[in-house]
């Protein structure tokens, strides 16, 4: 599957992007490039945010990889396409990642694939596809904001625990748990995410 570069939403027109901080925002399973519009509007306004559409069409929307045994290989292929596209996104003051659910899995895959490229990452209600040791990532220990709702029944508890352990061992982690939150994002989580991003931009 090919990444559709025409199906990307930008928060700023081309002539107003240079020199500003860049954030790649990745929607969740069965979502599309519009899913994070409201959430990203609550982040610092100086960000240039781009939200691409995932390449796999499913009955309910678009996904970054298939939920099957071949999912890891599919995710690696899409990650390579995103990194190739990012090679052409020059002239920004910093580069960040944000992902929701399956998009968070992709964000962490990108961080692992090229840990020196990104200044920080946020994973919301997601998981790490690969939690095996990674010396290159551990050497950099990039700042990561990781958030999860205790009422989330979509991401299995063991995946949440493995992801938390992996991030503690490989990144500079800010971890938040929300006791009354399911597989979703709310105002408090977005406020915490915005606080984290602002700290990375100073």
C-alpha cells in the first residue's frame, strides 16, 4: 500500500511553515486524516501540524497496518514511506510525533526506526509494536509522553504494561494514567499533552 501524499491536512499554508516546529499527527485504526483535527487545535498554535491518511482502507475507515501476523511487516513498510516523505520536509525548528491508538503504534515505530530524527513523541492510548531491546533508542532517550485510560478495553493490559516498560527503559518518559478514561482522549489528557509539547518547544 502506498501513502497518499495528497490526502494530508496541514494546519498552516505552505508559505507560513518555515522555521516553525513541525508535528506529524497519526490517526487511529479505522480513522482518517480528520480524526485528530479537534485534538490538535488544542496544542500550541506555533506548531505546523500535518495529519496524513493511513494507507489501508477497511470497512470503517483507514488503518496503518493490518491486525494480523503480518502487521509488523506492514507497519515497517509504511514507516519507511513516512520517513522517506519526512526527508523532504526541511526547514523546521523541531520535529515531533503524535499518535492515537494504532497511530501511536506507528509513532513509536518511527521513533524506533530513526531515534535521532525526532525531538519528542506522544503516544495516546496506543502500544509499541516491538518491545525488544533497542540500544540505539536507549542511547538517545528522547522525551516521550505516554497516556492511557484505565477503562480502555481495546488495548490489552499486557500490551500496555510491555509498552510502559519499554518506554521507561528506552526514553525519557512522562507517563499519565487516567482512571475514568476508556479508549479515547479527553480534555485533561489533551491539556497534559499540550503542557508536554510546550516544554519541548522552549
